[in-house]
C-alpha cells in the first residue's frame, strides 16, 4: 500500500511539469519580435511603447515569428485571426501564415521560421495611417495568445511619430498636438532638435544667428559663427540637438557669459555635431580652439571735442 501511495504521489507531482511542457510547446505568435517587409526581405524592427519604431511602407507587410513551430504539422489546424481592431483595419488585408527567411537590422540572415504576415495596403491618397489591434493564432478566434500590434503606414518609411516643425524667427511658439510623440525642430540648415514631445507644454524656440558683441570683440582674429536660442527653452525630456557644422569645428556654449566647450561629438553618419540636452542654449562655433575667457577689449572711444576747448 505504501509503495502504491508513493508511486501515485510521484505521478501527481509530475503532472504540473507535464502540463507546463505541453503549454510551452504550443505554437504562439512571438510577443517580443516583429519584422517589416523591406523589398523581399523580412527585416527586424524594434518596438517602443508597444509600437514599431519605423513606419511601414504601403504595399509592404508586418511579420511576426511563430514560436514552437518547426514543422508544418505543428500549425496544421491553426489559423490567424485579428480579434480586435482599434484603428486602421481598412489599410490591411487578411493575415496569413508562411515559411520565410528572417533578417536582423544589419541584413544578416537569422534563419527560416513560420511567420504570421499582416499585409499592408496602399493608402489611396492618405499621407499616413495608424494601425492598431491584436492578432491571435488558434483553431478559433479566441486563440491561445493575443499579440498586440501598433504601427504607422507612411510612404517614406521614416520615424512613424516624427512630426517636423520648420522654426523661423526670434519668437516661434510651438503648441504640440496631444498626438505628437517624436518631434523634429528644424532651424534652417544650422541645426535640428529631435525630442519626445508627448504631453510637452508650449515652448518658444525662437533663434537668431546674430553675434554676441562682447564675444565678437573679444576674439577679433577669429571667424566665429553663432546660434542663439533667445529664450533658452527647456523641454520635459532629453532630446538630441544636431548642429550642422564642419567636422573640424569647435563648439562652445555660452554659460554665465563665459564660453564652455560643449559636450558635442561629431557624427559622420548624421553630418554634424550631436549634443544630448533638454535645454536649447547659446552656441559659438569656431574654426580654432578659443581661450576659456577673453580679455575685455579696449574699444577706441574718440574725443568729444570738449577737452580741446579747455
């Protein structure tokens, strides 16, 4: 009897393990990986806050690997269902399953996999469209796992949430729309500031290229350029300020009326100096290193004639 009870106990102890092993082997749509069809290649695309960080071009597709499916028999009786649409259903076609090669962001092959393909239609006059919902793999629409997705369809395939603002003038107020996430603030051909502007309050990003008189007179031998954000706006989040000046330039920030070398690194890929900041300050650009502090210049003051009459 004791032997029977021990055997039964051992059997029941194994039941949870067997149950989990069965659950783990069930084919499901990947919750952590997504790909975008780029030409004929499925290229990995990271996600941020549940959304693909790159836009999907019209006529392409969003692709999700199916885990635990090594053979066709593994998914023989399973179908794809879009079980919940929040927006953009009209811009997609019926999803399907196929077997294809996947690539990482650098174009390196990652191997073949069964994947769920969500085709993207053409926009028919729209500039961009938001698509959001969830998809499942199963014998019926409830499925065994619901995979949420969110992406933007856009012709240029650029950052889906990047809204561009062409800034001009000494006073330029921006009231960001509540739907804006990534914002690109463009300052002629001199600079661009990219920042997450979600829930950002109004800011005045007015700027000028005119010089500081004291700095100009303090370095009379130097050919200096200036980029001054007059109101020095401070943003809620750290952004990336890209300064379009030659690689051999020296970038300084004016801090308490003194010049401080800016912590800006040149990026050949981006074609300018990159500075991570929340605050848009005042910048001086030089072709050569500048002294930490310039001597106050003696500016010639001509006689008024009063002394000559005495």
